[in-house]
C-alpha cells in the first residue's frame, strides 16, 4: 500500500491521492509517521461494500437454512427485546 504523509496531502492536495491510487487500490495517510487513514477510489469503496453485503446475505441464508431464526409477531418481538434490556444483555 502506498503511503501519503499528511504534509504531502496539505501541499499537493487531491493530486497526492490521485498519484498514490494510480497503481494501487488503497493508500495510507500518515500523521507524524503513523498510519491514521486509508483512502481509496469511490469505485473500490463501492466494491468493498458490495462484498460486505454479499457476506451478510450468505450468513443470513446459512442461518435460515440451519433453522436459526425466530418466527413471531411484532408484539412478541417487542416483548423479547424488552426482556433483553431487563436482563442487561
């Protein structure tokens, strides 16, 4: 991962990010020599979000397939949630 210093970012602005992202999908921004931020293109960010959503969907489908779900009315659900609050969970 390419690195951009905060000072370089101050002096060169977005151009420093553009240059860092020409050959890589992510670049780190350092402040006082320590990585504090990671920058990426909007397209790469969108790709990562889609990956997260795909994983969440697969996990949900696995829960359904394994029978790990509760079928209840809204009222029953609210009672169950309130019991979690009362138990401190």
